[in-house]
C-alpha cells in the first residue's frame, strides 16, 4: 500500500491498480458514472477527501485526484476543476462542474 511506504514506485503501482479497477467497474456498469456526469452537468458536485495530509502531502497522489482524472478522460466535455497544486495553498475541494 502506498501510504505504508510512500515512494514514486509505490505510487505508480497504486495508481495503475486503482485506474485498472475503476476502468473495470466502468466497463462492467457505467450507469453510476453516467449518473454522476449527468448530475455534474446541472449542478456543482464536490468529491470529499482529506488530502493533503501529513502522511500524504502530495494532493495529486490521492485516489480522489485519480477519480477526477478518470472522469475527465471518459467525459471530456465535462468541466472538471482539479485541486489546487500550490504548496501551502489552502485546501480546495475538487469538483465536477457543468
């Protein structure tokens, strides 16, 4: 697990496994993904997360960040606001927007 021993290699393994899992779920039943995208076209949708944390200070090393990347790849017309990547910036909630 990435947080047990953070490293670039551990992150890449986690990222590959998580993206494969979410892709599999999308292929098996994309209905929930489509519903989320439809909701986000009409409303602001916020995806909650605790990152960055002391254990994981890199906001782009987070499953929520990966989920937003995934939605961006599957729904390219959907406006997706990624979290603020500036060091020391106030935490910003990631969002899917219409």
